C-alpha cells in the first residue's frame, strides 16, 4: 500500500506446510448468541499434549446450560473428527458438559447458565 498506514486484518490464518499440511481450503463456522442480563458464565482452557487425549468435565452446575468453543490452537492437519477439540452436551438438563481435546491441541471454552 503506497502512502497509507499498515493494513490490519480482523483475522489471519496461517498455513504451515512444515506441519505436513498441503490443504489450502479451510472451512470455519461460527455463531453469536446474546444472553439476557444476569446470565452467569464460566470459562477455561483444556490442553492435550502430542499423542495424548484429555477429557474434562467443563460445567457440572444444575440447570439448563449452553457451552461453546471460544478458541482453538494447534496443528489441524489430519482429516479426522477425533484429532482436535470436541464439546459434548449433557444427556439431561442437569447433566454435565464435557470436552475432549487431542494430540497437542488447546481449546478455550465458555458456558452460560
């Protein structure tokens, strides 16, 4: 850009071929939700080392809850639903939300009640 300041990007994806990825197509879906005043939130981060799986209960509070991923990090170069981060909803209203993170990934999450 001539004569202008630096160009800023809202989001920047980095394709790192040294991690074995030659995939150029990336698909990400996201959504936003507004919560009413008085909603309580908890948040955290779950980490898994390379070659390992971490399972964690992320919200055990009773009542109707909603949880979501708020960030992910790691080399996503495997075509696999079991190589990354997955949130599992409870089977009942008072059940526990869980997260599974695998193979050197880090996931940030938040839950609302």
